[in-house]
């Protein structure tokens, strides 16, 4: 593998589209927003004023951060990009501004956007600016009234396209799109519908559920992930939580009453309890490492564990608030998309007798209020998958070896060009370029730098020399995985 990758590194240098731009040293932030515009003229207006001069752009707040300007903004978007005259809504975005002469990374997590400064891995690698977009229909970026039929992957990609077009006039250098999990899916869909916008795509841990009814890949994953000892330990706790359903559901009811939780959307406490328990094993591997199997949170002997130990373990991994109305409501847009286009996994539980399982993995329809109509479109993911296989260009997919969502990854076909799928050994849903084996890490870093137009002559000649251009910042570059309760990418 190492020898093959070295050959690939050399081949990239010989046959890739190698630019000649030298990587600049870490640029200082612009004091007044000066820089060269797309027309070649020099702008001296403060960057905030230039941003607010964009039609539809408004300022929510500016937060200070050393070396950057950080803005929280609203941008006016059409509810329906096919019929822009039929109403608008305010979409929240943030901008971590470095310098208009640096490349820009376009990030979305596929959910809400953080309003605190943060820098994603590609942004650190290229030492650039970062635009972050809140996905449509996640509050407060939701039309009122909400026409849920306008929540689909094309409409969301069109949101990104309009933001890019508006900001490209200021940030005229190369652009890289990125995102993790649902955000990685979003970056991929954006590339499929608007392949001329971005100069490169870095999609982390992006599930690819091409055929929603065929989920055997997940069953095969859970048969061999980690070690048998760890799998048996987790399976035993999950089974025991269903065996002790009656006493633990009594505790659940008391907990719900004390917290004011209700269960109207899912259809009752019993369904919610089983949903949390069945998420347990998946949730562990999504967010934890193999070494965590030996922690006190996972009882070593489930049959002889106390009810409190079983409760605490399941609550820590899955969260008993997850499938309450209050826990589901913020994620209605995700479950709507899962039930209309994205698909959702279903797995078997061979270690649990059928008499203990009443519902199994429930469909997304159970997690969305009934007054919101839903109809699944089986062609949506097939279209994206086919496009990626045959048309991917400058795309990098990164997966974690122990992440369940990677059981159905994106794959590349003969039509793909300068694109890669890498897997970080032992990594979970927080897999990144830094966690790849050495040869893949250097290759991935070199390609990102090249796509962004900031690869030095040294890196172009020897991709193994590639390193992030910006120094690590403990506050900006937090690499902790964003934990989401319930089964969500």
C-alpha cells in the first residue's frame, strides 16, 4: 500500500493540474478589508461595509477574534429557487475573514450553524477564509410559513450557489467546499448540481444510502467492527435494557414527567424507549473509540448490573431525551429529508430475541409531525451516486474505520478525476485528514493545497512535504466530534 501510494504521489505531480503559485506565508488579517477585487482593482473599503453592500446581506453581530474578523450575517434567499418571486426567508451564515487574497472554504454541517468562531480542517490547511452556512429549515433559517416541499437537496445546493456568487465578487481566489456527515453529503450534492462553483471538495464521513431498502452493509459492519469482546459487551447491555423494559420504562416515565417531556410525535413512551435502546450500539461506535469499551459507562457484566447502571449506560450513549417531542423538534428538517430523499438505515439485532423487540428501527416518518406530508423519492440518491462515480473531479472523501455511517460510502468510478476515498484507521464519525495513514495524509493535504491554489513549489515537487499552512489554534481548531443524540449523521 505504501509503495503504491508513493507511486501515486509521483503520478499526481507528473500528470495533475499543477499550478505555479507559491504558498504564501500565514497572511495577516486585513485591517480595513483591502485586497484585489475580481476586476483587478484595489478596494479600500472596510470588509464589513463591502459585505453589507451585497444586496440581501445584513449584519447580526461581529465578534472579535485575534487574527480574524468574524461576522454573523443573514442573507435573503428565495424559498423556491425555481420561482424566486414566491417569497423569501433569512438564512444565517457566518464569515471567518482572513484576507480577500487568501482562498475561501465553504463549510456546512447540514444542520444549524455555530455563531462562535471556529475553523474547519481545510481552512487550517489552506490558511484561508471560511464561510459557514446554516442549512435551510433549521431554525431560525426557516421560511414562515414553512412549505416543507421546498426542503430538498437541490434547493439547499442552490442556497450555497447564491451565497457563493454573492461573495465571490469579494473573495476572488480559489474556493473549497467541505462538511462533515450530513455536511459532507451536502458538499457532495452541491458539487453534483453546481460543479463549476468550487475548485475542490473535502467531504468527511458522508453516508451514501443509494438504495434505501437495502441495508445489509450495516449488518456486515456490526458483525466485525472493533473486537468480539467489545461487541459482546455492548450487545449484552442493549439486550438487558429490553429485558428490563418494565422497571426502566417506569423510571423513564418519572423522568419525563419531571422534565416536562412528551411523546406525541413518535406515538408514545414505549416507542421512544425502544428507539433509544436500539440506538445504543450504533451510537457507541459513531462517537466512541474502541478503548472506551473498557470505561465504567459500559457494564462488564450486564446481567448482574443494577438497573441504575443499565439506565446510566444507555442514557450516556443514546440520551433518553432524544425521542421526546422536545428532543425531536430541532431535527425535524433532518428527519424530513431522511424520509423524502436521503434514506435511513435499518439493521438487524441477532443478539436479541424477537420477543423483546416490538418496533425495530423506526422509519423517519415516526419522527416528523403528522401534519407535514412526506413522500420518498428513490431516484434522488441514485442520481448523486451515479454522478459522483462518473464525474467526480477534485473530490476527497474521508471515512472512519469504526464509523457505522461509513458502511455505505461514496465510491469512485472510471470517470472520476483527481479524486480520492480514504479511510482513517480506528477512527469514528470524527475522522479527518490528520488521522489518515502518513502517505494518504500527505497526499490529501497536498491535493487540498493544490486545489486551493496555495501549494508551494516544494509541495508540487514532493507531496510528502505537504503540511497545513496555518498553525494549530486550540480554540479555533477544536476537533472534538459534535455529538448528536438519536440516529443522525
